[in-house]
């Protein structure tokens, strides 16, 4: 397979065995390109440098794309064995600069480059065998185990691009330019930019579940919009065009910047684009692995904040209303140019998919319709913060792909860059980054007096997450006490006379019990949950002190709610609580040293409760308490039957979960007191509630 021209896979047609081979080739090509990328790092030591202080060193990303296959296919129960549980924990979380990321290097004992490469080889061998033998029927849909395989492949292709940006930020003496990554040698002066009319029209976005291609969750659903006439720049903004902004001193002129943009500029003390290098009276450009004289006819590469400041300045210079396009406007322009979608194009319609160069190129080479570089060269920033389309659903194997970005702080980029391959190069792709983030991204501007619609609904509308917000922080129902508070109170009573140093709230959901444990006297509380849809809300509550959510009342009628820590008497303990994402069956090494572990309604939702129960003692201090609650609703949807702790018959006799717990915990724990019932209520609508009774047991570490 030509590594410089690979296409994402059509999943709804073809011969199954031919499709199997196609996916196998696609997997190996993806793996090969990724490893070729890391060959540009000159020394083993280079893997441990941090190009960006808010990102991990490159060794993390080298391991991350391989562990992703194992972690996701384990969650999906496609495979039932791990290769290296320590790596699959270490390299699992911390990819993006989210507020809950823990980038303290003291918590990481990175393996060597060779060790990670050996691990990658093992993953490759496992995946090769899986792809060759897993039963395959077409179409491959959202619910198919093959969807998980495609998820891993397309995920690795995303990191091919994001890691190349990090490599671009390493010191030049730490990287090497290799033939596979040859850059464009065409330079010169760009044509003058000009505005071209884009006539009004209707834009229809969003995929159905029957779509032929793999897609990330945010691509599904339906969105339609009528787009008014606007004008768009014929070319991407070139380095030459942007130089006017730089030479006018605009980086030091507050009037052109948004408040967020100026704060970033002051923090970074930026005076020019990141990849520009001042060289006496001239300029140079840092590509991924080389420094070259700045090509004035290549597109400028900036973050959203810089692009926005340029547009504000351009408005003042021209008297026209200049801004970045919205997502709808960008798609209207693309549709107008009638560009076929990848993988159905015969040749890439731009500097994209690695089919041309491994760098940017002049802005006036690839023309479609009246515009140049509609696709490829560099990504194009838009004014639109990413949001879910109506009908959006979270994929259960990867619930943190999109949901953390639905915060109004991540703007969509469109069109792809020279290294955008696979899903990234398709029409429906929707990728968004924080506005100060650097990607291989630039912009084209539009002229329009139509205000941009910002879909900024900050009320949590995910049904399950909203239900848990209400259960944790909302009013009592039918006189049943708040479950999280009740569990915390029982924990504090059991801890009477014991050291209250560090508590772990494992399966913390949206965090109420963590705050209550801190209020009860613990010096420090860590809340962990596997689900990003939950812990991002817990983290928001800890950072902002409030949450907003909507609940269904009847049919399409909803009610809006706001809850605040201050009103619950919990605001003063915010600084004692931390939230993070983790897998209870495979906890990272840093989570240890606890005097109390609360596992509330957790064990019957784990894929391997036996692994959790057999290892949790190693995370606890001598004499520490383990508190377990569960309604014991075992379902094969979550837990293979052989992993159930109870709820089945053996030799004709019933096996109860309490007996299974006693047996599993006996080597390290003794049960204190008798089990007790703790009821809880989940509100579904104003007239429908779930009333459940969990059993709570307390265990002391011997």
C-alpha cells in the first residue's frame, strides 16, 4: 500500500473477506506512518522533552495510540486480555490540555523508547491476528466490534497530525528531516487576495447511522441551516498578507484583540506567529523538521485568537465587516465547489492526505470553483464553537471524544491540512480545538454583516448525566435521603477515631460524595470516574462552584435547573477535592495511599470486578476502610457472566453477590458490622422515577 495515498474504508458494501484485507492493510499502513513520524526524533532523549508545557512528552503519544486499541477493545469486550496493564493505564489519559489533566512529571516513570516500541509490536501482532480472525459481516455499523477496530485506526491518524505539531515545536537540533517527510520547494510571492461572492443556500450537515464511512460521535445527528450571501477570500491568508499585521505592530496593540486573545498574547509575549523565526532583518519558517526561508506565498499558521485579531484589524483597514466563517458558511462554500468526498476522489483535490507534500505549499496551486485550498494545505479556523447536532449520541466505548469540548471554548477547524488523512479528510469531519491551540491551521476570512449563531447551550442535556446531576445535587424525592450524602455520612461514622488523610471516591459520577467526604473531615479527596460525561461535570462543579442541567418533564417539555456548592454548604471544601478519569479495573500507579475507598454502585458496572476487588487493597493504607454499595444488577451488557460476583446458580444453588464479595475480599479484608440497605431515587420525568435499594458493606484492611 502506498503510505502517501491511503483512504478511509467504505463500511457498508463489498465482499466481507475483501473488506477484511482492506481493513488489515489500512491498519498496518496507519501503524507504519505513525512510526515513521517518530523516526524524525533525533535521539532517544528527544522522546522525553515536552514541546508544550501543557502537553506530555512525545513518549506518551508514542505509547498512547497503541494502548488505545487495547483499552477500547477491552471496554467493548472484543478482546479479553491485556498486554501490559501498567502501560495501558499510564498511556491512557492526558492527551489534551483539559483542566483535569495531571501533567506533574513526578507522577510518571516513563519506560524507554525501546520498551514502548516492543509494546507497540505486541499490539500490532495482536491486532493483526484479531483482524484476520474476527467474524465479519457487512455493513459495519456503530454497534459492530469492527467499529472499535476502525475507531483505533482513525484515532491513530488523528495523533499522526497532532504529534507532528508537537514535533514542530521541539528544538531544531532534536529532530531530523527524512526523505519520507519531504517538504514543498515552491516559494515566491502570493497573488493579491480578494473577496468572492458565495451565494445564499441551504446547508445540511450530519450523518445517519447508515452512513458508509466511520464517524466520530459529533458527526451524527441532523443540522440544517439557510446561509445568507457572503463574500469569502479567494485564497487562504498568506504569510505575506499576514506580515502587514505584524509590521503594523498589531501584536502589541490591545484594540484588535478579544479579552481572551489579549490575555494569551500577554502570557506568551507573542510578537509574531509561533512558527516564524526572526533572523536579523529577515524571517525563517519552522516546518516539522527543518528551518527554511519564510515562503511568503504559503498560508500563515496561527491560532484562532491571532486570526480573530487579524480580522478585527482588517475590518478597520477596509471598512468592511471582516470575520472568520461560521461552520455553516464554510460548508456552503465547500458544497458550492462540488468537491467529491474522500475516499471517492480519484486524486486529492488539494494538499491533503499526504498525497502532495509534507508541509504547506503556495496558496495559489489547488483551485476548485472560484476558490483555492478549499481542502488541505492548512486547517481553517471558524467562528463556531463545536456543539452537538440534534440527535447526538455518545458512543459507549469513547464517551470523552466530544463531550469535553462542548464548553464554548473549542472552535471548529475545517478543511484539513497536508497531513490530514482518513476521517479527518472527509466532508463530515468535525474537529475542534481550544482557541489558543496550535495546529497546522490558518484561515480564510469572509465579509458579512450577518451575525454568527453561537450554539451555546450550557445546560447539560445528556439524559443520563442530567439525571445524575439531579440525583447528586437536586431535591429529595418521596422522602428518600440523598444517596451520595447518605453514603458519605455512613463512611464518616465508620471512620470515627481513625485517621482521615486521603479518601478515594471511586466511581464518583458527578462528585457529590467527594465534596461531602471533604466536608466530613478528610484532608484530601480524589474522585475518579471512568466516564468523562460524569467527571467533566464534577470537575466543572469543583472549578466553577455550580452546574446547570435540564430535565425532561413531559414529552418535549423540559425544565432548567441550577445547583451551587455554596447553597449546599460545600463551597469551602472545593480546594480539598480533585477529580480525574481512571479505570477502576486498571488504576494508574499514582492513585494510592488511601485511608478510605468508597466504591458506590460501581462493581456491577465494571468489566472486571474481580480485578478491582483483588487489587484495591494495594491502594490503601493499613487499617483503611473499603465501603462498597451496589444494587447487584448484574447485566452481560456491562460484565461478562463469568465475572459476576453473584446473581447466578452453581450446581443448582443460588450464589449471592454478598457471598462472592466475602470470598474475594477475605485474603485482605474483614467485614465490619452487618450489611445495610441504602435506597436511592433517580428521576426520569416528572412522573417517572426509579426507586432502587443498594446494599452497603464496610470492609477493614487487615
